[in-house]
């Protein structure tokens, strides 16, 4: 029993770490500058979450998505191009649902493929992340060889540890952990623009989807697209934002500053602040 419990605890911990790294590090801090993290903490989070994409490409593409949310220029809108393209087809440049589905369920194999694919594709909006590229470490991480080397090193250490500790069950646990991480992350682009609540009178189709909000560490998507510079995304009663709790902890420890929060109280009517 202890064997299984330890494996489950590790997988849950790894999942939560990935969710926080992506939501706080890549999304709120790096792409939107909704807060300023301590330099070593931000760089550590970006390095740990590198499988999400290069810092420059991720930030540039995401900012472009905010400028053109759900219009004809959006790089991954299910409203324009269908669920599968928005879910993960845009990474590959295909709308073939079979290829998209295979990629979506590939787990760690997808990570190994992305190690070489991601730093060479979807680079057309990098100019929007000039501030990210000015940071030498992020510019270096965004190059193909450093990016692939760190991804492969991370995976090699993780696979070695999982097999050493838990053998075959460890590999199975790792697969489902990566599957969960990728699925919830991809749901932000697909499901959260199709299903959920739209509490604001705005043009974008981003929605507060409870799956993405809870399992994405507080990514309440309609709130985010309406107030993109807010470090807090839980803006209505009953919404839990794990990333916001982490940010508050970082503030108490002196690791986060210049934290922006949307001036919204439950029950008020909000106006769209525009893309960031």
C-alpha cells in the first residue's frame, strides 16, 4: 500500500508543480507581467516548465492570442478552426483530428517530440516578446539546442527516478501525469472557449470553465481575458485560484512584488480592459 501511496503522492505533486509553473511562471508573470517574481524564482519556474514551449515563443504567441481572441487571426481559436485545432493541432499545423488526437494522448512521447519541434515552429509572433528575449537566459533557453538539451535531461532524470523507485507502475504513473498536464493545458485553448460561463459583456468567447479553473490552478479564462493584467483570476464567488494563493505566499516571503489585481468586486458589472 505504501508503494502505491508514494507513487500517487509523487504524481500529484509533480502535476501541481507543473500547474503552478505554467499558470504563475509562464502565464501571469512572464507573458502578462501581472506580477514581478524574484529573478531566481521566475527563471527556475520557466526552466521547470520548459516543455510548455520556449519562453520567447510562448509569450509572443500568447500575447498575439490576446490581441486577436477568437477573431480570424487568432492562432488557436476553436470558434474559428474547430476544437481539435485549438486543442493541439496548431502546434503541428494540422486540422486532421486523428493526428491531433494521437498527439494529445502521447504523454511523455509528445514531450520528446516537442524538444525538437517546438523551438522551430510557431515563431511568427516572437516580436511581441521582445522584452522576454532581452533577458539573456530566456533568449538562450529559446534556442533549439539548449531547449532540447534541457528537456531531454529533465526527461532522462525523471524516467530514471520513476523506474528506480516504482518500476513499471512508475512509468504508467508518469504517462498519466503527463497526459493530465497536457490535457488541462490544451483545454485552456479549446474547451475554455466553448463551454462555461461568460459573465461579462465582451466580444471574446473565453469562458470560465470549471475543469480549467480548478485543475488549471486557477485559470478562470473569461476573467483572465477580460482582465489580462490581473494576477488574480478568481473574481466571482465560489472560484478557487491556487495560483493566487501561491502568489500571496510569495509576496509574504518577499519573492513577489508589483502585483496587479483587477478592480472587480462580486456583483459589479465589468468592462473589457483590452488585450495586454
